[in-house]
């Protein structure tokens, strides 16, 4: 039924805008590029919105796709949000365009999504938004480029099929995507084996600030803005730091704080039993049980103290 309704809304629209959350990752970029290419095959006038800075690792997915800023578009028939648990995550300009659009669709997999669009396809047990998209698409229109985009999102959101959100369905869909011609080697080289030198240097700076708490069960890195905003590093260079410290033996909760000009971006990861979405929700954030994020307003030291206390509470609660 969802697939039928999805295509009915697409067929009834001429100008379609696609947008995903700011601070992009593999799942939102994979879903954005896959759906953009799919709608082009249906001869739709597609506006692929990108109001952020593209991560170099994922540029290969956007060959042949022209991205636009939200402020450059008007009079949209259908606005589709991807991988965004709440509307504000797509950014102020995109939200303004969304509210002016005639119809809206939300495709997502976050359990905190409250269904804000006219039509919502939110599969909270799916590994990724890309997995949800695969189920919606007409299989005869999936080519190797679309398959590669979808497999990229699934691979990154499952931690290369290591996370608990990886199901038997996830593996079956991945197999189907390979049969459609998905280029696994392209994903491997571009996403996992092309780290720029600046990223390694930032990781070095970060590890020099690594702190452990609660007998090593909590690991935290707090990067001051003098480092995070340095012209020596790109915005995407901090990707993967929180996962790196999560993978340390004995660590259950990893926390990465990145100070910006007027805010602090916080990333949380859990290894086995903690629910970091509960910690993120204390700071108006959200996400998944094993991976979540939030934005903190205040000093870096205060953020460290308050977030650490919530992390300690979460572990003690789970261990009691």
C-alpha cells in the first residue's frame, strides 16, 4: 500500500524537491542521490536540495546530479524529506520551502519521527532510510547507479553490517542490490579507503584530548573551536572520530563534542547495552539506541560535565 500511495503522489506532481538533514552522512546522501536518479527516470522535474557542504567521500554518488539551494526554488508540487526524524533538521530555508509546497512526503527510519508530513513512510525497524527507499522503488527501474547509492547508505548506517540494526532483510536487500549491479568496490574505495591527510591529523588532535570515565566505560573527546574551526581541517574531517573511540576495548559509551562558533555539536555511540538516544533527548537531540546526536548551547566545559553525568546515569541504570 505504501508503494502504491508513494507512486500515486509522484505521478500527480511535476516539480519535486528532495531534501535531507544538515550535517550529511552516508544514508542521507545515498537516499538523496538514489531517489533523485529514480525520479529523473520518471521524467520528473527534480530539485535535489543541498544546503550544506558535500562530504568528499560521497561525491561519486552525485555524478550527473545538479544540486540546488532551497532559496533558489519556488512553487513545488511535492516536497520529499529523507532520513530526517524532525522537520527542523533539514534547515531553515528548506523548512520554509517545505511549508509552501502543495504536498509532502517523509521517508525515514528513526524511532523518534512523529510523522510530520502529509504522507509518512517511517519504518523504525529498518536499518536505514536507504533500505526503506529500496522497498518503495519499482525494481525494473533500478540500475547500477541507483543500486550503488542505496547500498552506500545501508553500508554506512549499519557500520558495514556490524551494528544491531542489521537484519536478515538488510542482507537480502544488499544481495539484491549487488544483483542490480551495485559497485561495492567503488563504495569501499571512496567511503572507507580515501581518508585525506587532514582527517588523520585531526584524529591525532582529537586523541590527544581523549578522556575516560567510569572505569573506562565512557570515552569522551571535546574539540575546542580553535581546533574544529581551524582552516587546516575540513568540516568532514571529524567524521568517524566518535566511532573510533567507541571501538576501544571496555568502552560502552563514546561521546564526541565539537565546538562551533555559537553551539556545540555532540555525537553519541553505544557498543552493546546503553541507549544513547535517551542521553541525546536530555539535550533536545535524538537518533537511535546505538547512535544519536544533539546540539548544546553553552560552554564546552559545562557541556562536558552535564553530558557526562547523563552518560553515567544511563550506564548505572542499565547495570543495576
